[in-house]
C-alpha cells in the first residue's frame, strides 16, 4: 500500500507499508512512476537485509536500511526489523511493515519540528528519526536492566526457579538481537558521517545538519556502550545463577550422601545381631543396649570423620 504525504518545502513522503512483502503492483508503480531501481527495491523488501548505506550514482538514489524495534515483540528474534529509506528527486520513500510503521510518525513529527527553510531537509528528517529510534532502544535497555535487577534480588534471596532461568535466557536472547541491531545502525550512521565530512559531494550537508548528524553519532555510540554493558551484566548474572544452582545441587547430594552413610550403620549392626550364630554378649539381657551404644558410637565416628575430611 502506497500513500503520499506532503512535506514542507515542496518535498514529499511516499509511505510504502507491506504486510509481509512488497506487492507486485506497488513494485511496478515504484519502478515506472518514481523511477526506482529493482535492485534497491529488493533491498528494501528483504526483512532479513542487513543495515546498509548504498548510493546509485547513475540514478542518483540513496538507500538507507536501518534496524528498529517492532511494536509487537512476540519473541526475541522478532524484536527488531529493518526499515528502508530511499531518497530521490526531493522525495523520501519509507518502506515499513505493520510492526515498524510508527517510524512514519517520527518523520512527520520531524517535518513539523523543523521550522523555516532547510537546504538538506530530507537528511535532517532522517537524522531526527534516528535519534527517536535511539531513544526507543535506550528505553528498552532500561526496562531490561530493571527486570534484571529484580531477578538479581531474587537470586540473592535464594529464590532461583526454573521460570527465572527461562527469563534470564530470554533477556540474553533479546539483548543479543538489540545489540546486533544497534551495532549495525552505528555502522550506517558512522558511514554517513564519514561521507558527509569527506571531500565527496554525494552527501552535501549544511553545517547545522552535520551537527545533528554528529549528535546522532554520539548518541548511538553511547547507546552501543550501554547495550554492551547490559549484555555483559546479564551474562554474568546468568553465570552466577547457574553457579548457585550447581552449588545447591552439590549441597543436596552431599546431605543425601551423609544421610545414606549414617542410616546404613544401624542396619549393619542390627544385621550382625540378627544372624543365627554366636556373637559377643549376644546371650546377655543387656545386649540390645550394647548394640544401641555401638550403633551410636559408630554414627558419631562417621560424622566426625566426614566433618574432618570436609575441613581439610
């Protein structure tokens, strides 16, 4: 579905929203009416396309593939998805699906935000949207950190459970996808920054827009460090939880072993005196007291020996 939105300075936003993939009639219209290339449309239509920056010098078309979060996070693997932005002849083409279509609002808000004439307005809108996307990532990482802190409190109180282990694993998976998306986006913004500050004239930005680009680079660099730190802490918490569970298992097995050894002593003693054969003091009236005393003495000796070995 293709929608046309009018922007300031006689610019336009062509909003292409797809359920799963680009429809044939939309592809044909974009090629014939707007002179987009089939190669760039393949990039824009691929939901597994890596973040990238491409320039078609022959057709004077810019392509930016950028990873954003999805509105509905049914699983960690679907928490991020690529969007595509194409710039050609004063027109901004936005390729999204139903889970990432909110990025259009960021672009429209940016158009309302920037007053007056801006020579490179389309790039300014894109950098504004990049900042909002970075803010979304930052909010998600903060939520993950809060969740992780609550789980740490439960671990410290020895309330580790199977459900908590699964939650930690889900946090690890989510952070992997988020960190990967942020790193890919960082490479795209850094590439734009390098081109904009080089002698090449492919991206001709004003000083004001270059400042906005630099701010976007700084923000995503901080976000990258934040995501790496959060991932590292989650991994450490997960390792700590596993170590605690292993230690609890070792203690449980140790206690069961002690009980087994101690309870086997009375069985051995009573087994001897239950035999149909002559044994020391077996014919005395107090022999049962003797067997109890021997049993207690053996149990005390076993406990002392186990304690001695554990102290070594």
